[in-house]
C-alpha cells in the first residue's frame, strides 16, 4: 500500500509532463529556433557598429540613445510597430500553401535582433550594458518574442492544414472555418503584442532614466 501511495503521484506527474511535452513540442521547437537567432545575433553584435544598429532600429529597436530619451507614447509605438511588422509578415505567409514553412524563419530573425542588441551592449558598455538589457529590454522582448514564436507556429499549422486538405481525396476541412480560426488566432496574438509593448513602455519608464548611452558613428 505504501508503494502505491508513493508511486501513483509520481506516475501521474510524469504522464502530465509527457502530455504537456507532446502538446507544446512544436512551440518549444519554435522557441529553440528563436534562441538560435539570439545566439547568432549575440555573436554578431560583438563586432557590429553603431551604423548597423541605427539602420536596423525600426525593425529591432537597437538605438539605445533614443530608447533612453523617448517619451512613453513613443516607446509604446516603437515597440508595438516592431512587433506588428513581424506579425504582418507571419500572417501573410500563413495565408499561402508554402508561406507557413518560411514563417519558421521569422522567430530566428526576431531572436537575431535581440541577440544583436545584447552582443553590442555587452561589448560596448560592459556591466552597464548588461544591466540595461536585464532591466529595460529583456522583459518586453521576452514576452514579444514568445508571442512571435506562437504566431509563426500558427502560420505553419494553417499552411499545413491547407496542404493536407488540398491533397486529400475527400475535402474534410472547411477552408472558410480554417481561415476564420486563423484570423481569430492572429487577433489574439495582436492583443498580446499590445501587452508586450505596454510592458516595454513600463520598463522604459521605470529604468531607462538610469542609463545614458552615447553611440558615436
């Protein structure tokens, strides 16, 4: 009886863990792709100059001097616009038969932008750059990156379902319902992007005044 009492909870938790891994396995894979982009960007950022960062600022928000001095509304708009740009690309890719497979690469580029920032900050400012990353960039970027990974996964699945429905002998998938479900998913993800931008704005409000970067050309 003692063995049963001890082993049953363990077995139950193991089954729950295995079920969760199977359910979220693809999402974890997309997160690994994102992490690969972060690593590659961090390595590249150590040799990047300020000119490159300024050119990529609209996409990746890498201009730290501007981030430290901009107002709350500007911080929110900049963060939200960057996420919406990635989300728009993912949404359009997911509407085609082949685009969902290219959507897999979008989290990599999102991670590359963050890694580029981290690598440059560490190389240029040392401990101050690390603290800036942890306090100002990381919270909102972590949230928005997870959201972009989820959006890319949704686009991949939508394309896969369309391909599966196209090549089946009998059409068992309602394409209209599939499209409506995909659009609802993207609307929810857009709301999450808004929340991530608010978090980014709050981090900038609370901590960006502590830092004063001067990025020379």
